[in-house]
C-alpha cells in the first residue's frame, strides 16, 4: 500500500551547544533520510514541537501526501504507529456516509450514515441553490448544516469504536459539484446557470478547521469533470477503472440524479440528468425511503399478489425496489398494458378511486397495512414512474449513440446507488430502465463514491489519477440533443416501443411466464 497518510516514529538526537539545531530542522533531516522530501510544518504543529522533541521515548510524526509536499498534521509522544486511521466520506445530497478506515491494514473499522442536514432547506438541490441566493446568511445556513452532519457522523464513529475520529489526519470526501460548492460557501448557482461553469472544480486539500469542522486533519475533495459530473463520479471511476480497460464499459450512478460514463482506455464520455428520485421511491402517496415497514419486493403468481417488507413489519408504504417489482409484475401478468394503463378486468386489486377519479392497484389492503388503510399505486403514479424510467433509459441510449456504440457491444455495465443495489435487475430490465443484455455483464455496487474515497486513502497514486480523469472526461449535454424528448416518448412504454430491443422480456410476455 502507498497510503495518503503515514505515521513515522523518530528518535531524535537532542540539540546541544555544539549542534543547536532546531526541533523543526532535526525532524526534517530525519524524514529526509527516510526519503521524505518537501516537508511542510503548519503553525499548530510548530507549537507542539517543544518539549515533545526533547523526550527520550521519541515522537510519532503524522504526514499527509499532497503530491507537491508532505504536510505534518500532528506530532505525538512515543510510538503511535499502530493507531493510524482515516475517513472516507460519500457526501450525497440526500444521505451522507462516513467510513473509518484502518490505515495499517486497509480494513473498515466502522461506518455510519445519516440524512444530509441541508434537507431542511430543500429536498432537492435546486431548491437549496435558490435558497442560497437569498443572501449570505442562507449560504452560511447550508454550509453549517453540512458541518453539523459531518460532526454528527464523527461523533457516532467515535462512540462506536472508542477511536477519536476527529484526530484522524485525513478525510477523503466525494460529492457532486453543487455539494462541494455548498461546503466551501461558493456560489452554487454557477453550476445550474448558463454557461454552466462552476466556481471551482478541483479544490484539492483544505484544513478541516477552515471548513468549521472540529477536525484537526486535512480534507481532500475529489475533483469534478463538469457542473454535473462531480467528484462522486470521479471517485467511482477510480474504483471501476474502466479507463484502463481495452473493452468498452458503462457506468451508471443512480441517486438524486443519474450520471453516466461510457468508455475504455482510449476514450471516455459522460452525461447526467434527472433520473433518480422516482426510481428510489419518492413518488406516489405511499412512496418512501428504504426503511422499516417499506415494501421492498412484490410478486404476483396466479393473480395473487404477495410482498415482503424491510424488517418484516406490516407495510406503511413502498420503496423504489418494491415499486419496480410491482410495475414489472403487473406488466408480466397483464394487469397493465405496454403503455402502463391499468386493466380493471384482470384483478380485484385494481380499484377505482372516487376522489381521484382514476384506477389504482392496491398492493396492501386495509387488513395487511400497518395503518389500517389500503396502500395503492395509482394510474397517475404509474405514468410519473414511466416518465422517470424513460429519462433514465434515454440517457443511456443517447450516450451510446454519441459514442457510436451499440448496447450489445458493452462488455460490462456497472450500476451504483441505492436503487440498483437493492432492486431486482430482472424487474429493471423488464420495465425498460436498462438494456436487455446478458445478465452476467451487470454488476451492482452499492456505493462506488465511498469505495473510491477509501481506495484513495490507501493508494495515493489515485490523487493524480482522479485529477487526470476529471480533465480528460468529455461531457455530453443531453439538453442539446435535438430528439431527446422524442426518444423519451418511445421509452415511456414497457419495456419500449421497439420490442426488438428487449427479446427476453418479449419472450416472457408471449409465454406469460413469470420470472419469479
């Protein structure tokens, strides 16, 4: 391993009248003998040198590599090399995940996640940006919410492990371009407004205290390739390494937004658009996040519907994985047609809602639900979901065409995010979100952003690799594609108006074979 931070134990010769060499210089010379050059001593570290450097039991120097120098973040008495930890963070707009990593073994010590505190200022990014435009106080509010979220996770990790997470020398943070602007108190409107040029795309290392964190180490922020292809995607690419392979692969990260990258060692294209919220369950009167009481899978056999819930508790709603199963199963069993239209003649679970004046599919009746009221997915919900799935499919379709690649030519497809990690791949293909490819080509990874942040901690060569990726990635603007909306209309059908694109789904529909 070539970790981004190192702990070095030194036993220094004490100064004398014959050699009145400063504590700083004696440390520098000792580190140079071990091969460390360009050593930087921040002022807080200089304040610790005396009397620690005069003690007989030696000192442990903690260094962080910044490509151009090694900066000392801490000096401790005695040999403290065994207590060496760092932090990896996935800084999402909805959820923030922090992982404590043992830098000696590379093992994950603990992991915690929480809702991003910015949510109180808007559930979506654009609402938060609009809020930030109201004035300096609002900019401060969003940054403070981020800091409090990070502090909460630091405290939880410390409580879980007995390790003071705030004393880690380095924290690697992967987040989208807007989130990084919020953290740095930069004008995030630049990300969304023409000419879509962010204030900053590669902030690099900043001190935790500069951000208002009770964190004495350095915070590394992954670079962004563009306004919509942020550091979270660059982080994921360092793990997947599709830029090092001869074969062409696709990477699709589905969260609040959808970001895609296609390419190989010779070229890389990327694009992004709104695709995630509905896929993760944030539509429908009873749509919810994946938590206890959420229906997470649905099966229909012989016209009988059954489901499972997270925590095996009575259902209170349905999350993204449950919704996609429900739609796929209803299509395979004829409850809905290719346009998503409900057929009330196929099941007594399809009822007419008098107040809404539309049909709906009841997936949990009053006797089954935790609320004592039926839970249903309405005709409007279905159409809204198909709009979202059509956007996701069309982004893939347009990126493939721009690259001059047919879906069948993709050697690997990497899916990242809560939705693909917890959803049934067959359901996603049946509905028409992803291409109908051999299933072994698909790989679902829960959080490539977090994995990339951890990888960088343990391999400092990823610092230059991340920067090069961000600089070389060519970004496609889907809004500039003339027929994007026309393509979306074709993709609103289940699985698509072009049936030849989904041979395995058509086979099931023709034979009425349920894949479950």
